[in-house]
């Protein structure tokens, strides 16, 4: 049966199942609601629906999904059975799913790249590659796939503004921020209710403009995004602007009044990343966010300790275990060591493409976060400083990964290595020239360094006089 939008053929018999799948792919791309239930209904109608099975299976292999090998196997068994009757496009989707199910996300993205070259309007493949590239940090590859999708998508297609905003995000992450802003504005003009465009604009402002402009943008457009699945993450961006303005009371207001009420035991894991990274930034800046706020995070995500293998998720779990002074808290120390041990085993024994990231980044960064909580700042520096050009392999975004750069800066300050701290602040400040928190940190460390140089000079002068 041919798809209405692209005319690509799927070996599906039920028009109702195909309709549900198409609606799901639209929601997958436009971020306006949950699409998984629609795909599940499509599979209930037609058990052998290859593309729907592959989409469900590949989503279970995403870094933020709770590992569920039984469900992955169930989908895999069906599509493997269907392989001989599948058409060429479906065969490539099955191969993608097979690789993803083994943790070979890089190989999966290579096949998705082939699919999108041959079938540029296969938005299932486009969006899946977008998600996977976001977890591997391969933003140039993401940009290339999105550039083709946008070029091939008719401007009158309702998905066009959403694909445009994802293309703009990839441009933002590859430092093409002026062009990214141009496309993002076009996307928002075409479709104001456009969660990913609001999100991309939040990133562009974060890196290039005064944080107050970010507050103004998100507050004035709140109606456009606050009921979408991206509301939580955009609240994180709003808090970040307040932090960058030095308004920590407002950061905590957003945390308490807007983010925490959205939490439940079934909250997605990307909420953990936002919550932990926000409180960890406060912790780094010696603004105590209060133990009970950390407890909210731990109460929600304690069951995920030892469950996830992905370095990105585990690094944020570690933050929620290593805040304040962790040395005397034996319960937290034990959990932190459990995370590190599970990552060490994973980095040595796994065959997934992510295990090399666990070896390169995950294990040392988690050890560094623990060292920070134990006030071993020299150890933090020796572990993290050589890695700062590799943080991109964590995936995420510049804004998210900057928490690690800030960790190194604050460790250097606390280790009394002010020249190193100053050098690192200048590096980060050059990426965020309007950031007021960094500017004030820079002034503080610069003044302190001058004071110390002054003391040395005075000592030197005294020595000469003597
Ligand atoms: Fe973001």
C-alpha cells in the first residue's frame, strides 16, 4: 500500500493501520504529542506491520528508554520473520533495528543515512536518525540528513516547519548560529505552535544573546509550548537563563513551582538530566539548593541506578548522588560506587558502540563527579581536563554539556589553580559572550589572581629591598 505523503510503498494490508502509523510519524516529527500508543494500535491491527514494529523497536533502543530486552526481542522476532517478504526500504529499516538492538547505534545511523538518501521523505528514518545522532553527538551528520529532508519536503506540507526547526537545531549545534536563527524564525512564522522551534530558539539565545532575551522569549511564548511534551525541557532552559543572570531564587522558583509538579515515578529519564544538571550547577556555584530538592530527584530516579548503561544518563545520576559533601554519607557513596562499577563492567564487556564512550568519558567523568563531592579537586582536574574536547561524544547539546566545563572551572578555583581557572573561564566565555554569571566569575577570579600576583610582587620587592 502506498503512503499518501510520499507514495513510498509499505507491505501493509490495512489502510487503518497505515493511517495510524502515518499519524504517529507526524507526531514523532512535530513533537505535539505522544506517538507510541498510535504505533502500538497500528501493530494491534496488523501484527506484521514492519515499519511500525521497527519504529517501536528502535525507540526502545534510544538512550533515554528503560532497557526492555523482552519487548525488543518480540518486535525483532516479528520483523525477522517478515524479512523475506519486505521491500527494499523495509529491509533497510529491519537492518537498522537489528543494529540498534545490539547497541550498534553508529551502524544503525549509517543505514538510516542510506534510507534517507534513497527515500528523503521517509520522515520516520529522518527523525530516528535525528534522535540517534543527538545521543552520539554527530551533529554534522544530523545536519546533512535534515538539509536533505527540508529540501525534499514541500513547503506546504504541515511537517515542513518542524523539519526546518530540526535542521536549525543541527546548524546551531554545528556553530552556524546566524543561519540557524534565520531558519528558526521562518519555522516559527510558518507554525508558532512548534515545540522544537521554540527549543532551538532557546539554544540560539543561550549561546549568542543576553540571557534576559531568553527569559523574555520563553515567557512571551509560553502558551505555544507549555502544553507540549517539550514543556519540561523548556522550563530547564528558562531556569538556565535565570542562573546566567545570577537570579538563583528564580531558578529555584521554576524548579519548585513548575518542574517538580510535572514529576511522577514514570517521568522520562531526560527529566533527570535536566533536574540534576540544574541543581549541580547551583552546587558548583556554592548555592545550596537544599537537600530536599536533591531527594526529589533521587526519589524519582533511584530505581534507575545500575539500569542504564549510557554515559550521559549515568553522569547525571552521579550528580544527584555526589552533591554537597558526599564523604560522610555512606548510603550515597555506596550508590555512587554502584553506578561507577556498572559503567566499568559495561565499558569492558559490552559490544555496543556506546561502550567506547563509557570507557573514554563515562567512567572518568563519573569518577570526577565523585571526587568533586569528596572535595578532591586536583583529582577532578586530572580526570576531566584532558577530556574537555571529547565532551561532544556525550551527545546532548552545547548548553547541556557546558555543565562539565563549569565543573572543571570550579574544581580549578577550589584547587586554587587560578590561572587554569581563568583560562577555562575565558574559553567558555568566548562561546557565551553575553553570559552574566560567567562574566562575574571571570571578574572575581581575575581580581583574585591579580591580588595574588600583587602579593608575590610585594614579597619580591621586599626581598630586593632586603
Ligand atoms: Fe535543549
